[in-house]
């Protein structure tokens, strides 16, 4: 009789073991399904990221082309500006006497405002010594006229 009891207890323990193993298998299957879902999400995010990078590369490429085109146009514009300045200089060289008188007037106007020779030179894009000489030369002419 003792052997029957041990036999039944053994079957009960085997049954309990099978139930625990089945529960563990179900839990493992659920975890595997969740891992598979996460993997699919990661793959989807990876594809989206690749698409975003490609779009970003396209945008950067087009912007670089635009900037290059604008730089070329800007360089053309600066060449045009240089030509205009050269043309203006040629016109100024033709009317040099008028511009000399104009510069002298500007020098004395700026001096009457209270600017010193360095500031006048900067404003008129001339040398400080040149401004000093013009002031002395025309100041002495004006003094000779007053005598």
C-alpha cells in the first residue's frame, strides 16, 4: 500500500511539474512575442530614420546648390560694382578740378563742425598729412587775401 501512495504522490508531483513547465512556456512565448514586436518597431524606426536622412541629404544638397548659385551671382554683382566704381573714377578724373574744389570745401566744412585732421582724413578717405597740407595751404591763401 505504501508503494501505491508513493506512486500517486509521484504522479501528482509530475502533474504539478508539467503545469509549472507549461506556465513557464506560456510566459516565455509572451516575452518572445513582445520582443518580436519591439524588433518590428525598431526596424520601422530604422527605415523612417533612413528616409529622414535621405530627405535631409537632399535638402542639404539643394541648399548647397542654391548657395553656390547665389555666390556666383554675388561674385558677378561685385564685378559689376567694381566696373561701376572704375567708371566713376574715370569720370572723376575728367572733372578733377571740380572735385578738388569740392574736397577743399568738404575739408573746411568738416573742420568748422569741429572734426580734427585725422577724422577728416578718414571721412574723405585721404591721408592725414594731405589734409594738413591742404588746410595750411588754403588757410594761408585766405590770410593773404584778407591782408
